[in-house]
C-alpha cells in the first residue's frame, strides 16, 4: 500500500511542481500588473493635475491679456491727454505772448498820452498867459468885418473836432474862451485860433465863404 502511495505521489509530483512554478510566476505577474496599474493611476492623476494647471494658466493668461489691453488703452489715453495738454500749453503761451505784446503797446500808448498831456498842459499855461495879454485889448476892440466874424465862428465850430483830439476838459476851456470873446472882438478869437492852428488838419481853403448880408450870431 505504501509502495502504491509512493508511486502515485511520484506520478503527480512533477505536475504539481510545474503548477506551483506557474502559479508563482502568475502571482509575480499579477503583482507587476498591480504595480503598473498603480503607476498608471498615479500618471492619470498627474495628467489630471497638469490639465487643471493648464486650465488655470490659460485663465491667468486671458486675465493678463485683458489687463495688458486695459493698460494699453490707459497709456493711449495718457498720451492723448499729454498731447492735448501740450497743445493747450502752447495756446496759453501764445495768448501770454499776445497779451504781453498788447501790454507793451498799451505802455507805449500811455507814454504817448502822457507826453501829449504834458504838451497840453504847456499849451494851457500859454493859453492862460495869452488870454491875460488879450483881455485889455478886448475892452477897447471895435466891431470886425462880417467876413472875420464868420471865419471866427467857423473855426469855433471846428472845436468839436479839436475836442476829440485834445480831450474834453482842455477843449472845454478853449471853447469857453472862444465863446466868451467871439461876440466882443473876433480879432482875439482869430489870434487865438492862429495860436492853436497846428492842431487842425483842415486847410484854410475849407473855410466857408463869407455871408453877403448879416454876420452869423
């Protein structure tokens, strides 16, 4: 019996040993396959994380692109405002130059007016002096010819133009003097008019003809 058992064992021992080796190789292959599956899972997770990072980077790139466009637009506005400010500054400088030139002209005109005023003051002093010299002659004056009276009245009306030239106050003094003495003695008025004649631009030929009948009042 024992001998039979030994024979049967010898019969199945070799297949069992082969089966055990195959089983061992199979277990090793399964372990290797499991390891590969774990590594593939890790790689898939890494790929998913990389995709997430890529999407995040794409969003950041889009935001940076939008911010870049906004900065470009802001820079364009700043450049435009700078150009406008520069142009406005040039306009203000030009206005300042024009005002400065106008102020310079006004100073020159003021200087001329001051000189004219000084000359008029001298004329006024000389006029008062001459009036004082002519007053005694007015008391003894005789009636003048009608032509001389008409000439004096004509020159008296020309004082309106003279008033524009020399100023209202000075012309008023002159007109008052002429009005006072034209009735008394036109010779005085005529002499006085000869005194201020340089201020008139009209020629003596422009005087109206003498009336034929009565003198003007």
